[in-house]
C-alpha cells in the first residue's frame, strides 16, 4: 500500500501537514485527508498540486482565492446540471476578480520597479 507524506505550500512557505495519508479529496473549501487509521485532517483553501507515487509525496497549494474559485465553479456546474441560469454566479465571479485584483495590487506595491529606480 502507498501512504503519502503531505506538504502544504502557501506562497514560498512549505509545511508538513500529514503522514501515512491514504485518501485525499477536495470538499467545499478544503482538502480532506485521511491517514491509515482513518484520522481526518482538513486543509482549508487548498487544492492538490502534485502527486508523486514514487516519492510518496502529495503536495497541496493553499490560497484564499482558491475557495472563491471553487465556489464559482460549483455554481457553474449547478447551473449546467440543473439547466437553469442563476445570477448568483455573476456575484461569485466578481468576488474572484476582486480577490485577483487585490493580489495583483499587493504584488505591484511590493515589487514594482519605477523608472526612477532604473
């Protein structure tokens, strides 16, 4: 049987969040992990980035925007499966865009090089 060590990455920081993991599933706003004894671990705002069976490593990537993207996609799928348009998806998309804009503004303020600096 293959058990994974799970690493969660947020920005440039990595931390081990689980060992002997045999189950992983994205549910709502988190990744649910279960170890060989059935103990559950929830990692909020994460998605699976990499599964390396040979190295027995599962990598997650975390960001608050991922929760918003997942909610938007779930709402889109609900519209498709129900064959009914729901205006809620427009508000969810605006929330995703606003979060993306905020991330860009922070990066711009932090790393922007002005013409005077050149």
